[in-house]
C-alpha cells in the first residue's frame, strides 16, 4: 500500500530539514572556523542529499526540493495535485532547519544563504540553471529506471549537488533548490539577488520537464521511489 499524504508530508518535511541543516550548517560551521576546502564542502552537500534520500525515498520519493517536485509534476511523473503537499512540506522543513542552525551555531555566514561572489545576476542565472538541469536529469533517470542493482542510481542526485557545490559554489553558493535558498535568506534577512535564484532554478527545472517526458508512467509511483531489479 502506498504511503498516505500525512506520511509523505512528514517524510518530505523531515528530509528537507535534514538536507538544509547538514548543508547550511556546514557552511556556518566552516565560516566560524576559517573555512574548509571546496571539495570537503562538496562532500558535505553530497551527504546532505544522500542521507534523507536513503531514509525517505520509499515513503515520499524524497524530492527534497520544490524544483524537483515541479519537474516531476510538469513531466507527468507525479500528479499535479500532489505538488502543493510536497511544496508545503519542503518549505516548512527548510524553515525549521534554518531556525535550528541559528539556534545551535549562531547567525554566521548569513546562515548559509546563497549570495553571489564577484559575478553578476546574469552569470548566476546561467550557472544555477545549468546545474539545476543536471540535477533534474539525474532525478528523471532515477525515476524512470528505478534504483538499480545495489541501489547505485541513488547516488546520482547527490553527486549532481556535490559537483555543483564544488564547481559553482564559490561563486553562487550553489542553490538548485528554492527551499534551501529561501529559508536561510528569510531567517537571516539576506536578500541579495535572491530573485535570480528563485527564477533560474524553477525555469530550468520546468524546461527539462517539458523536454524529457517519460515513455511510460506507473500510476502507483510517487516520484523516484520505486525499486528496480533490472540493469
């Protein structure tokens, strides 16, 4: 039996909270200690995505990202009527996470807000859109083909986020996720070029969704959560 809406809402809320808490918490802690290498920050974000996926993918599909939910809905991989449930859970979870980071680690590094460094909004848009497209493509591959033997395809979305963190994180903060960007921005009062992240990410996700339609859709599926025993 498929998990009910309450279970899926709770899983998305908890999963997004874990993602944002680990990721932005690492940024705040690193800032307080003088910084860490880019590769280590990338590993932290890889873990931030992987852990909630492992915990909740069988419950909610572990979207953990409003842009991912948008792409899944626009492409027909989940029902459009399900999207508001996911969005409300994701933003709620991200908000709880940012408040928790503030309470535990203080308000350093703008709570991990995504703020451009030495680049303009146009460049931020291009970078964020490109890596959002990569993230959504990794999710679609997982959704359409299942987890794979040994569940190895679960590594694809975390790898996309980790790669983005390593390559564009120093310049854009590597959002790819409106909940991850909006929550620390609101809690810390940091709104520098916030609009470009909230525009580039969903636009890119929507375009990939329009271009990459699934060949078949199992109506019992709820996003990238089904098991697969094929190669």
